[in-house]
C-alpha cells in the first residue's frame, strides 16, 4: 500500500542502531549531524515517529535523535522489560553521541528521560519533560501495594504466554483500535503513526511492539517519583496541555508537589492540547522548547 503522509511530518534523514545491554536500540535522525544534539524519548506503545512533526521544527537548530525504546518500533525485543533498563538505554544513546545533549521525553519517556538525567548528569544539558510526571498516587489503604504487586505478577504471567499480537484485517482496523485509546488524535495522524508502528503480513496487520511489555507497576509507589528528582542537576522545562485527556495532566496539587523537588524548574502549559502535546500542537510545543533550550 502507499505510505500515508501527514502535514508537517518529515521523513528522518538518517537511522542507526546503538548497542545497549544486549539489545540493539534503533534511532532516527533529523537535522545537521554537526549541530548540538537533542535526544527524544517516546511514551509507552509509541515509537520514534511520534515526533515526526515536532522533530523537523527542532532540527532547524539541532541534530535531533529520536529513540525507538526497546520492544518498540524497529528496536529489538527483550526477554523482560524493566524501567531501569529503559533508562540505561537512554543513557547509552547519549553516550554514543560523544558530547552532552539536550534531552526531551513524553509520557513514560518523560519520566525515563528525567531519571536518565539524574543518573548521568554529565550527559544532559537541559531537560524537557512533556506530561511524563507519573500516575496519581495509589489509594492510601494498607492493602494497595500488595494488591498492585499481585496484579502486576498475574499480568506478567498472562503476557508471558502471548508473544504475538492478534492480527487485524486492515490498517484502518488498527487505526480505530488506537483511536479508542487516544480519541483526541485525528484519524489522519493515527493512520500515519500506526502505519510506521505496525507490520503487514499476508494481508493482515499487527503491532511491531512486543506484547510482553504489558502495563504494571511492580513493587513501586508513585509517591517516590518527586523525591527521586532531587538529584536532577539539569534545568527542567515541565510541559503539559490545557485539556484533560485519557492520560493526563495530573491534578495540579499532585503535579506541583512533585515538581517542588526540581531545583531549576520552568513550566509551560500549551493551550488546546491534551496528553500528546507535541502531536496536537507541534508548532507551539517546538516554540516553547526552543525558547527554553536557547536560554
């Protein structure tokens, strides 16, 4: 079939693989390879092309490198998926550049970019976190953590028995499946995005991502997020959209409390955007990011 296009989305100019903890991590690049680097980290179940509209705007001034997280896009699958391993992948991509870079992450990628900047401060100049500030706190009942851990382990057992996605009869069927999760995103964008995040085989379509990455919290509490950011040395721009969406933003009282742990903080709210700020309002998002990186 003909590859879908989308207004403002630009094909990457280069791609490469980076070895990280036994997995080959795929990256896409836009812009002058000699320009200062900016590394982009996507959210759960997304892939590097989720930045295909905002990346060319940033590439007017920077070398833009977007990561396919392990188990996503064209990166290799793993036997297990842990938060710290994803953070290590981000750090290894940064190390491969041979110079410090700006770091930008969305959703899960925003949280992992923030943790990478805490762990390897010498590699990160400035940090942009786009609605990647974690879930709300668990309920305060004493049984909540054991319950979440039990649910996590049960889910991992079920996912371990399913290493293949169900096949969909058409690309449009996959688009509708993703649209049910993200109703604010247009069918035109989703058709472009899903095409690059899926594979066709014998007339049917399935996701490229590894189903073993099923959601779950494990032995962890959201209340630990903010205190962990006290190690952050890079300035952070915290970006959210003005519109309530399936995945955010957090209630202001929770978000503000977590951000009190960031020593050098700037904040930005993009009007008319939900959780996928950089997709819904790419020009406004790029303007805010460039202004922050130039300071």
